[in-house]
C-alpha cells in the first residue's frame, strides 16, 4: 500500500473555488482502480490549506490516477487559484493495520 499526503494552499480570495475543484476530484478518484481511500480535509486553523490523505494499492494505480482526465483538468485550472505549488509526499505504512 502507498500513502499520499497532498497539501494544497489556496489564495485567500479563491478558497471557495479551490474547495469546489477539489471536491470534484473526490467522487471521480474514489471510483479509480487501486484507490483504497481519497479523503479531503481542511485545516481548522487555516481555511486556505487543504490536505488529501490517500491510500493506493500500488504505484501503478497512483500513476494512473495522476494521468486521469480529472487530474489533468485540475492541473489546467489550479495555478491562478493557489498560493504556491501542491506539495505531494509519499509514504509506506510500517506499523500494519489495527487488529
């Protein structure tokens, strides 16, 4: 399993726009092969900051997600709405699931 933490920071005047675009990604992505979970969060202390917590079966599934039509569409519209680049971090679980 591959875990992704993706952090997105909206410009102050574009918070609602970014949230709307990110919410569009959730439904489409959750239908993708290899998607275990794809959960969108907002920072309680900074409403400009959104975080995706994602789990994928493997790297090929994540690569297919990155190449999906909805991710390509997001890539075309995001730049003017964001305060900086999207930060994507990859992890692998070492503790094992809770029994």
